């Protein structure tokens, strides 16, 4: 490659990296700022992935000054996600006891567990038209309350009421709870962060980009979560293809606990 061609190539690379650094800096600052509309925060994971790809490109062509700036932004965005969510791996509790749950909003709440005893069943009213089935079970001397939620189609106001009702119900339980389903928000959103902090629940599953009619929807925020306390982990999780464009993918998870 001739000198002039190389010079133009270097100029194009510098311009691209400069504008990429500016754009990712602006996006990161906007996400950090308090905001009523969570739309931009919904794209935080996609911003993070694009940021990582541009960082790798900068490193590959030896632009270390730009790489440093991009690396700082990657770290900031990573911790914004990782504070409340798990990215690529499930949390394993190392427990010897197991139960299996299935998420299907149209079916009744069921659990697969050898020698488990169902203590009670019920429905929690989360709003005017929102019902969450729950079940208390005992297995190997451990009692859990399982709660299934489906807040994917709720408005922001309806979801706030539902999370408040859910928070109040959890605070009244004497035994550990496992809450799972589509919360309609990513775990790093302001509303979900507050909910996790108030209930002391933690996200146990890796990110799942699921929604009605789609098993994999990577251009949307992950909103399906399994939440519980430190003694519960997710050993396996599997997502089946939805039956049609209006059905939610069936999600099966094998939980461990101690």
C-alpha cells in the first residue's frame, strides 16, 4: 500500500474511532443520568456489546489511546449491567436438592420435584387485571413459595403497582421465595433495581432475550428472570420455540438449593 493510501486509511480509522468514542461517551452519560423514560436503558446491553466490538477493533489496529477510552466505557457499562443481572452464566448454589419449574403464562403453575409436598396454592392480585399464581412447597425439610409473573404487556403505572404488591407479599412470607417470569423490564432498570434492593432477591439466570412469538430476540432487552435468595441457584435452563406468534416460549429451569 502506498504512502498516501496508508495515510488516508489511517485518517479514516481515526475518524471512525473518534466518533465512536464520542457516541459511546454520550450514550453512557445519558444512561447514567436519572430519567423517567427507561427506553435508552433498555438498550444498555446492546450498547455494551457494540462498545466491546469497537474496542476489539481499536486494539487490533493498534490504536491504544482510543482503546483506553473505549475500555473505560466498557467497564462502566459492564458494571451498570452486572450490578443486578447475570450476563452469560447462571448462578450455581452448589446445593444437593433440586426442583424444576416451567414458565408458561397460559398454563397452571406446576413444579417437578421428587418427594415434594404442596402446602398451599393461591393467586396474588397484582393489579386490576393482573393475577400471579403462587405455590408453597416443602422438599427435604425446605419450604419455598414459588410465584409466577407476567408483566410484559403492562403499562409503566400498572407495572409499578404490580411490583409494589409483589414486594408487599414477599415481605410477609416467613420462608424463602422464588419469583420467575417476564417482568417487562431489564434487571438494571430503575424500577427493577429498587425491587431487588427492597426484597433482597437476586437474579439467578443468565440473560434470555425472549418475548411472545420469539425464542431469541436480541434487539430487545432481556426481561425474563428467576429471582431468589443466596441458597438457590439455576443448574439448567432451556427455552423452547413458541407455538405461534402470540405464544410465549416455554422456559424450563432446574433449580438447586441448600
